[in-house]
C-alpha cells in the first residue's frame, strides 16, 4: 500500500475502508471474562456517523472541542473519528484524572461536550459546575450496566437509526485532537495534533515497525496516550492489520491475551517491561505468537534476558507527542540505545547549554528538526510562548538528556533536571530495578531519588518503591540483602518504600512527585536496611 505524507483525514480513511472492505474485521476489544466486542470497518463507519450526528445535534462544529474520558472502549474510537467528519476536535483525557487537574483540562481546552463512562461520573460531577464551556455530557454504559444517571447515554445514540453525516473536512492539516503533556514542569500543555498524523503513523507501521502481512497488533496502553495511536491503532486501521485492545494494561494477562488472539506484536513503555519481567516465571513463557515487541524505554539490564525468556525481539524507539523520532531496528546497534533518526526524515543531535553539538559520550540535550533543515514546529493550545520556546532556534527541544556513541547511536540518560547521583556516582535506575524486580516478593518496582540525608548538593538517596505480591509475608531485609549482594555499593537503595500501588502517568511512567509525597507523609511504609 502506497502512502503519501500529509494526505489523510481519519474520517476519510474509515469511509474508504468501509466501502472497499466493509466486512473485514478491524478491532477486537477484549474484555476478559465478559464477551469481547468485534468491529468491522462497516461497523466502525456506521457508529462513527451516529456519533457525528449526535455532536452536530449538540451544536458542535468545525473547531469546537469535546473531551473523551474513558478507558479503551469502542465508543472512544467512534467519538474520535466522528469529530473528524465535522471538524470538531477531540480532547482525550486520562481516565484516572480528577479534581483540579481534570478541571484544568476541561477549562483549558474549552471543551463543550464530555463523553465519559459510567464509572467515572463521580469524578466529573465534582468539577463540571466549575467548567463554563461544558454544555453537554454523554455517558457510555457497558452492556452489563444499568443506565442510572441524569445524563443522556451513548447507548441511545448507537440504538438510533443509521445516518450519513458525510465528510465535511478536506484539509489534512485540520486538528484531529489535543493531547495534553503530563505537566511534570508546570501546568500540562495541550499539543494540537493534525489529521495528517494518520498518514505519518501508517508510514511508521510500514517503514519503522516493519509490520508484515497478517500481523495482529495488541495494546493495553490507553487510547488517550499517543503511543497507542501511533504504534497500534492508526497503522492497524490504515494498513488493515487487526488490532486487539484491552481496557487497560494487565501484566499478568498479557501473554494469555496474545496467545488467545494470535497477536504477533505489542507496544511497551519502560516501566511496563520491568513489571512484566518481575512476574513469576512460567514453563510456557517462551511459547507465544509474539514476534516483535515495540518498546520505548526497555531497561538495558533486562533487554536480553527479556528477549530470551519470552522468545521475542525488541524494536526500541523514542518519540514524544510534540515530535522527534528515532528507532533501533531488531538486531542492529548496541543494546541500550534507542537508535537513530529515520534517514531523510529527521535530523537529531545532542547539544550543550550553548547549543554546540556534544562529542560522543558527552551528555547533553536531545534536539531535532526536519532533515530538510526547515524549522521544527509545535503548537501548544493557547500557549504561543511555550510553543516558541519549545522550538527555539528551529530545533525541537526535547528536555531529555542523552549522548551518542562513536557510531552515532543515541542513548537516553535522564530527564533534564532529573538526574540521580548518589555518593558521586550516577545511578542507573534500570539495573537497580532489575535486581529488585527479580526478588520473589516483589510485584512492581520503581526507582527514584530523594534529597540526600548528607545534604550534599546534587546528591540523592536511592528509593526502591515496591508493590508486594503479599504484603503480610514481605521480607524487606531480604530485598536489601539481594541488592547488597548483586549491586555496587552506591547502587544499593537507601530506602525501600512499600506501597499498595505505584502511581503512574497514562504512559505507565512512575510519578515521582506522588511517590515523594507518600515518602514524606507515610514514614511507616519506608524502611532502611537496618530498620
């Protein structure tokens, strides 16, 4: 299939597929013990039109915003695609968001309508009266739920007659959605993403992920996150690869899901790899249909053990929703590298504080721009100053610190301002994670730093935040003993923090600020080696 950049609009793609291969299955929403939902292109197009008609009835049109707050359900796809028929712009919001942050997203995006699942209504009700722009709320009830809210339902919309809204947008540059950053350095910023990303993601499927005929793609990552769209949903939709989605990522069910549906590839983010690897080993770990794992942030320490244990290959890559892309093809480059930019597409380099390119081995900030030399472009919604700062000098400023080797392979070191140094040594969190994750009592682990008790400037004490399989039988002393045996002295955690769950972003990255808050407020859950 030949794909040209900047030529696609999501709604047009779905209509074309519904006309050419109407009965071809495109999505399966797996629901564990409940009946799975199977969609053909004809199903997707029919329900997309019903949602588009609903948006029109509620007064939405070109440029109007509407929020989608739900886990991975078919209604998410109907809504997002429906917006592109009439020019409305979807605002996907992490379904775990609540309180002031949810209020901020809705107010900042000026969303006029909210689509939400029934389980999340209490969170919305807490803030919706303080959001002037929201005029309508629609609730999606699952088949096993009984509608019982004051809001109209998407179930009624889907039960209504078929309609043909048609496509009212012809410019692929028209906004598709606004995806918010996690806001680690201030208020979250809304990245305006155009429809032309659909073709870009499809090209990635062909040229970077190297999807083959008959591929079956899987993800448990949230559709509110760019990864699920870029690696799985959009390439699958355009290239006609069947896509299997779970409501959420569940490490204990991952391989069984892949076996059940014959999934040949799935996408991972760094924290997920450690969680999967920490699961108890099973005799059939290597008996699965997965060919390649598309990974963003595979810890170097478990890279090869992960491949061997699960009989898969790792295709590592790097990107951000604002832009920038590098990848390491299977079998090429050194373990631990996230690759190189795609030839002819992007130019990437590591620069120091004076914007001078760093020599190999020297850590600096990763920046990128189109290979043509044209300036990088980013649009943060209603934030021109931040947009301008992000592309200072024509280069996209990633905020990620890394280095190259002598052959130009790129490596990630730490987030700008977020390095972890202990007793003068830079600690590699992935090595500590691997050792802790292999302890039989540990279900999940995240490594972060707290200001050093010594008070030394720039120094941190190392914290291993863990979730135990069984808290009542957890032996914290044996975790310290294992680390002391297998790690360099300065890598041994100063503290083990025992939690019921590790707070994470929608991209499954541990949220250090929340871990730190709990560290400071609940000393009873924090243990030292001799406590």
